[in-house]
């Protein structure tokens, strides 16, 4: 006999089904319902739910004298021992691939029962993600209990740092014993200290990963660099598919600081750049055409919606586009020759879209960190692209300018 496999169902429905199987049922609180039954083997488990009282996993226990019979029973039910699984807390994993569930047997004869789900935010993720990304990550099961977090940390031999931990405040620190990533921190909700809200992994200053390594590790799970920073000057990465941010701090001018990756769960959909934008790439054949000739070429562009000279006259025509996020391209001359193009953005966020940075990279532009304004240079065509997020040009809007390379 095993706990219910109806994950996602209401706690009341799974406990009612157990009651029909002859179990005694008692409610601990809105998220925990205990079920027990005596017999040839005594069964006892607790169904655990989320904030919506939906069944997420079960925690059970077996009398020491019944343990071998219990294991024989789950094997007979289709569960096979995973000999490749290893745990520093001496857990043993049995999986049933046909119904995608598992038993994780603890050394004290208790067990975790849940759905096989190794996705990043899963409540029952038992792996450390290193096989997928090359990086160890903490448990990121939003809304889950300290119980799950403690099992996860014990699985990897991490030790609670009692001097830093504040249980009454819902804050836990674990020493990992790993030189590169010595410390992990978890934050639970302030009101009940029972729901996971944030997690962070801290790095040793002598083992700070490179930007490429961070991008690769976080990118494996859908986190994309937004080109934004927060009030602590941390780089903001965002999982657009799941609306979850991660804050990365790997350098600082402060004396007392610690490198980290900090995972939180607030929805920033309205505060981060859109993942994709339709960018009207201007014509980059500079110093080859007169202003009259280049305007004729712009008329062939699919985004062309007209031209106006009402702002700066004939010397700086505004090419109107049919793209709301980028309404104008201002074309400029060096004498009578087409010399530069400035794409005017509707707001700062669209100018920071990851798809725009990817477009520049695909077009052969490479970031130059030695220029005050964010600048990308195509050494093959000798053209540079320069972001003006703060309207230094005085147009009243942010922009991205293209012109012959000056560096």
C-alpha cells in the first residue's frame, strides 16, 4: 500500500480516498493531513499541500521492524532501486517510471514520496542541477516547507550554520564544505516561516565564475541577462517563461561584500525589457550615398511608413516606421553624404531587449567595454552601434545610433 499518486488534487480528496481505504485521518493544519492504518504493516504518512491546499508530496514513516517488508511491498508495486543515486545522508531512491513517482527512503526509516520532477522549481527535485548546467543550485521550490529544504541540504552533506541561522525569522544558512561555493541561504515567509520565498548561493572571492560561466549556468534554465541592475548593482537575470528573477553580484567597489546569485520569486514582467522586439535595422552603408539616394532606399524597407522634416529640417530627416517600439530613424549627413542613423526608442526597456543584443551579435557587433556609453563594434564593416539610454543626445527619448567606427 502506498500514498496517493493524485498529485495536484485537493488535500481533502486524497485524504477522503484514504479514509475509504480504512485509514484514520487527522488534520494538522490547512497544508498537512495525516493518515495512518494498522495491520500486517503499520502505515503512516502525511499529505502536504501548497497554499491552495493542492497535494504536492507525502512524508511517511515505517516501524523499524516493518521496514524490510515495506521495501518488498513497494518493489512488488513496481518500484526499482536506483543504484546510480547517491546521497550523503544515506538516502535510497526507488522509482516507478511507469507512473513517474518515487520513494526516497531516509536513514531513520522515514521517506519522501512524490512525483518525479527534476525541473528547476519543482518541490520534489532531488538532483542538484549540475548535470544540466554544470552548476550546483539550491532548492528553488517556491512556497515549499523548511522540511523539504532540510532534506535537500542534508542530501549533499551541507551543515546548518547555527550562528547565522535565525529560525524565528525564517532565515537559514548552510555551510557546504565546498571552497568555491561555501554558503547557501534560504528565506521563508515572515508571517509563518513555512513557505520558501528566496534562496541564494554565495561564492568565494577567489573562485568567482566568469560572465560566460554565469550566462551558461543560468541560461541552461532559461535565465537571460536583461542588461539591468538593481539598487545593489547586481545584474538582473530573468526567467521569462516562469516570471522569476535572479540577481548576480560578482564584482563590487565595496570592501566588505560577498559574491552571490540570489533567486527570488516576484513577477517583474512589467519591469524588465521585453524578451523580443521588432527592431528596424537601419541601412549601414555609410559614406556611400547622398541623403536623397538613401531616402529612396529606405522606402524599400518593410518598416518604412513615411518621412518628415518638421523637427530638424532637410539636414536630419526622420524616417517614420510602422513599429510602435521604434517609431523613428533619424538619418544624418556629413555634408551631403549619408553618415549616421539613430533609431529612436519608445522607452528604455525596449532598447534593452535581449533580442536586440542578440541581433547585434548576429550581425557581427562585439561589445567594447572601454567606451563610456554602451558601444558595440563590427570590425569587419567598421561600423559601431552606441546605446543612449539617458538621452544624452537631447532628443527626449532613448536611442541606438549607428555610424562609422570612431574607436
